[in-house]
C-alpha cells in the first residue's frame, strides 16, 4: 500500500509562462530538424557503403603474344563451328556423342560445376539474415529441500510453475542469430569470389569435354590408320607368299638359287610379323576408344570409306590470337580466377574495418502452457555487437598480402595460358600447310613405287633382271604405302589439334 500511496501523492508544479513554452517548442523543433537531417545523411552514407566493395577494379591483362600468327599476313575471320559441324564422319560423330554422355571425366566435371554452384549459393545466403523458429519445453524435478517451506505441500510452499516437485517452462521464439551488416562489402566480395569460381568450373567442364573430343577423334584416326596398315600388309603378304611359292618351285627345279629363296622368305616373314603387329594394334585401338567413350564400341557403326578417301573434318579458319580469349576454355577459366582474386582482395581489405553483427528474437514464454499464447506472454530481445580490430599482430595485413600475391600468381598463369594457346595454334597452322605438301609428295612416291614394282616383275619374268630387283621393288612399294598412311594419319590428327587449340566448338 505504501507504493500505491506514494504513487498517488500529488505535488504542486507551477505552469510555465507562454514565452517559456514558445522557446521550448522552438528548441524541440530545431532538435527534430537537426536529428532528422543527421540520420538522413547517415542513412544515405550507410546505403552507399552497403552498395560498394573494397575490391580493386578488374583490368584484363594485355596479350603477351603478337597480333597475328607467324606467316599469316591476313587472317580469315573465325566462325562458329560446333563439333557436330567440324567432324563430318558419321561413325566418329556417333562415338563423340556417346563419349560426351558416358565419359567419366565429363561426368566428374559436371559434378564439379554442380558443387561450385552449391557453394556459391551457400556463400550468397550470408548476405541475408536467417530466420529460425525455436520451441522449447523445459521440465525440471525439484528437490523437497529446494521448495519454500521444506516438505510442505501447500500452494504457498510451491513456486509458480511448479507442481508436485516439477518445474515447467515453455518458450516459442523466432529470430536471427549473428547477422552481419555488410557495410564494407566483405560478404559481397566473398559471394563474388564464389560466383567466379563457379564460372571457372564451368569453363573447366568445357575444357574437359574438349579434351575428350580430341582424344576420341585422335584414337579414331589411329584406329582407321592401323586398319589401313593391316589391309596394306595383308595385300603385301599375299604377293610375297606367291613369290615364295614361285621361288621355291624354281629352286626345286634348279632354276633359282638358295639365296633368292631365302630373300623371298625373309620379306614374307617380315610382312607376317607386321601383320601380327597391326592386328594387335587394331584391337588395342578399339579398346582405347571404348575407354574414352565410357562404353563398348557399337557394333553397328556406320560404314567407313577407305582411309584417305573420306572427309573426316571440315575446314577451320584460325582467325586472330585475340579470338582465343573468347574461345579457349582454359584462358576463360584463368580470367574468372583473376576476377575471383580481385574479390578475395576486397574481402581481405574489408577485414580492416569494424564488423557489426545483429542478434534478435521475439516470441512467447510462460510457466503454464495454456497461457503461452496470450498477450502477456510476449517477449523479445535485441543484441547488436560491434567488433573493431585493433591489434591483430599482422594477421589481417598478412591475409591481404597473401591475396595480392595469389593474384600475381594467377596473372602469370593467365599470361602463360595465352602464350600456350598461341604456341599451339601457331604450330598447328604451320603443320597444316606442310602436311598437305607431304601427303601429296608421298602419294606420288607410292605411284612411282607401284610402277617400279610392276616394271621389275615384268623384267624378272622376261629374264632381264634377277629376283633381287623384283624383291626390292616389293619392299619399296610396301614402305611407301606405310609412310603414306602414317602421313595421312598425322595430317588428320593435326587438324584435330588445331580444333582443340582454337577452343573447340564455341
């Protein structure tokens, strides 16, 4: 009663004069105007801070290569050419389609992209406050000595919320924990870094797919070349077996020497050894293709034309070295890595400034469950926290220096990727022109060797030349045919290398 009596006591306070009230009102309005303008300016300043980061502006490194490829006075503009358009052989196109679907390296690269995307989403969530809803029911058994009045079981001896020696407490709350105000862009920088890493993984997936395409095409060309070498060897072996039988018959009748017989047998046995070698190579080539495509080689592949007679690939203009920046996946990956480094520097710089974290919740609490959802059970809490770095003993500066050093490393890697791409394209372009001349010259050599073989056999049958000349003609023709197949194989593989070095199907 003393509290209420004191609260109800009346004290006499004289009313202020009109002049005093006018001055108070003016001062109040001035304070409102000042603080209103003050907070408006501060709010605008904080909004500006919240929309910026401390990351340095990205500047693409200059190209450490010439503007044109060696020997190219006027480069033909590069055109978009997907692998389905570049590779024209139906069997090869089917193998490539299977490889891009079944190859395990391609699948792994796809999962790497999915993982990087998920990590980006995790990091991006730090930009927004999380909301958690928590419900708690707490029950506690009280000892008899802990109750007021000892062992008394009366209502005055039991605290509120306790019944029969049991304490009950119910809460239902919703709120956020440790949400950081991103005033200096640290979280945005980290989010940008995660996003650039995600894009880099996407370019890595393209690089893996391009590598698989090149490997399958190269293995397919080797497979065709070994099949052609096997065919040439079979034809040569049949001819040499006929020569051995003919020489054996002549030796039995005393018309040929033992030296001629041994020379014929040596040539046939050498061809037979090559036959076993190429049979083994054909099987191993098929196994290599099966490994690359990630599935057995289909038995119903479209029929293939003789090696050298079919068109496996379309023409491919090289363009300029600057085009590689937008086509080569390894260069694009290196560029995204540089952008991620810039964001990492921004996050390291933001660590020098204060961090403000907000923790708040609102909900209901009651000692009785039936009164939990009543207006009197409302409760709330708000706990802002600011952390100002003062003495970190060089840790913050060390993190910033490490981020800058990493960017320097990645700049060098970017420039090395550009130089490597230029080197690959220049070599492939130089080889493309020379392989055309080499194949043409080797084709004429095969024609001349075939004519030499025909004339030598005619002269041997006519008794003008000995058997050694005819045998040398057979060996010369066989060697020329092998060399032609190998030259055509190298020419086609060079076109695949050019396709890869230019960035593939962009």
